[in-house]
C-alpha cells in the first residue's frame, strides 16, 4: 500500500472519528487544525487506525507524530514490516 492510499484511508477514518464528512486530512494537518481533536478523540483515532490497518503502533509513535504525515509514515513502516 502506498502512502497516498494510507493517507486516504486515514482521512476516511478521521471523518468517522471526528464526525465531520467535510474533513480533509493532509500530511501537514496537526491536531489543532481539526475541530474536536482532543486527547480522547486522538485515542479513538489511533484505535481505529490500528484496527483498520491491523497494526499496533508503539507509544513513541502515538505521542511522537508531529502531524498526519508522520503518522502515515509510521503506518507505512508497520505495513512494510519495519517496526
């Protein structure tokens, strides 16, 4: 799976988690850019990502992603078996 495909899937997950059909997550999107993105919805987003991609993110990845692009990179690495 390519990174742009991962980003598209993360965007669809985000629409569900944040209950916003008009949401458009990009690689540079950060939490403060999204209405209702708080610590609870962050955990929900991570949970849905892990379930959808069938991966388990490490705590450093969950807390360390500076933007959606870095989160996509972590997902990509897991799918490629690098984490």
